[in-house]
């Protein structure tokens, strides 16, 4: 259970105790809190450096923690190489076929045409012999098949030459451009992740907790640093049904620390009241049981409360009003 959960449970217990002990004078009890910002782990990498300590005040952009870079750097290099490969392939498509490849295709076509002429001439010479039955029919069939095969190879070579001479199709170029854009986007995404492995403070605040220590390998998304941010804290209180009906968002109230009747009185303004009770749904209660309902509320305080410790119990004074 986290510190915040423990404080919320303590606030609920205080609200329940107050409701049970005094029905005639309902009290709103709670704790002093700060707005929190959690810095999550961008990847599951080992913590190799911790630059801050719990309780330290940090400015926006201050280095907080460093995660291991080796694997992320290798992945970035691989993605950059893939992007370079895609770029070279696209350039090849745009530049078209080289003159040497076309010359080679022409020479190949000329050789196949010569073979086709020879095969056709041989078949032509054998035809009279076959008609006079001076040659086996199978030999004549083989000669005819060889001539036809040679002609097919010529047509194939002609098509290949025409393809080389016409160059790349527009669809092939478009596919190459899409492949290059995808590779570059992947490399850019990995580059951003690499930068995130050096954690910095997103806002000015105070380091509240460091759940993981040097050498740990937290999972992706785990909270690595929790910051308390803002110019002043706020009171998280639980309003019983009687007080919930009296207060609205924007009302000015006074709060005081629990156990310090002679202590300073802090003035605040209600910034939020939940519309639903935090426990025991209203439709399950009847009669006087409805008085046991409590509603979570937040009260903004001034800078005079900034030096007070987080989680200190407090109460809304009975004369709270607008």
C-alpha cells in the first residue's frame, strides 16, 4: 500500500470516528496533501545513476535518474541502418536502370534470338524427312519443341529488356517512399526513447519518493520518481452528509491541524467535491444511516501552509462557510 493510500485510509477512519462519536456536531477531517507528478520508466532498463535524494527541491529540467543506454543505442543503430537501406533502395527506383544492365539484357536477347533461329532452321530441315517417313516422329517432335521453347525464351528476354528500358513504375516508387518514411519514423521514435532514458524533472517541485534504487530494473511504466509540485498544498478532507449540504465549490473555509487547538488557522477555498460518496453507496442507507455518508473534497490552501509536513491530519472548523 502506498503512502497516499495509507493517508486516504487514515482520513476515512477519522471521518468514521467523528461521525460515530458526535452526531450533533459533524466534523470534516482529512490530511494535508500536495499535487503529485510521477515520472514513469520509459523502458525496462537498469538504473545506473540516481542524481537526487528524497526531500530534495528540484527545478524543472533537473536530472533525476539515468537508465542504461546500451540496448537502446544498439536498437537505434539498427533502425538507422534500415532507414539508410530503404533510402538507397528508393534512390535506385528513382534513378532507373543502369545503362550496363540494359546492354547486358540486349546481349542476352541477341544470344537467344540466334539460338531460336538455329532451332527453327533445324526443325525446318527435318520436316521434309518426316513427311517422307525417313525420320522418327519423336525426333521431329523434339525439334519442333526445341524451336518453340527457343521462341518463348526470346519473348521473355524481349519483355525483360522492355521493363528495364521503361524504368520503375510509379507504384514501386510510392512503395519505396512509404518504406523509407516508416523506417525513419521508427528510428526517430527510438531516438526519443533514448533521450527519455535520462530522466529530468518535468516541473519544479520536491522529490517525495524514489521507489527504486540504484541497480534495479523496474518494468516499463513503473513510477521511478514522485514529485510534490505546486506553490502550496491542499487539504484532502471527507465531508459528512451534514457539511456536504452546506458547502459548494468556491466556498471559503478555515482549517486547523488536528491536536493543535491553539495553532494557526489556515484559510482555504473548496476546489472540488465529489458527487458520489467514497464508501457505502447512498441507495444502501435509510433513515439516520444516511448521515454516515462521506464525500471527498479538496480545499486549496495558501503559501502559509507550504512548510507543513505532508500527510499531517487536519479538520475543517465548525464555523466554515462561504
